[in-house]
């Protein structure tokens, strides 16, 4: 299905975790298929995920994981 249809379909998921995962997958593959407000929220999520935010450390990274091993 086209990305725009997928974006509409994801919004019908009852399970919040699946809805979040679907939104993130669409955001990474075809961000313009999402509404601007949602796209902006996901940009912020990705920024926090990559760089952390005040009071919170960055999420687990591949280099950090390999260093621990």
C-alpha cells in the first residue's frame, strides 16, 4: 500500500505500542506521509534518542553496547 494509506491504517491500531512502532517506521521510510504535527513530534523523539535530553542520558547505542561487550 502507498505510505499515505499505511499512515492512516496505523492510526486505527488499538495497541498504543503498535501505533507508536508503526508511526516510527513510517517516519523513517516516508516522513512526508505523516501529518506535520506528528512528523515534528517524531523528529523531536529521534533527536532525544540520538543525543539525550536534559536530565536523561542518550538511549543505548551500538558503539556503547559493543564497548560494554
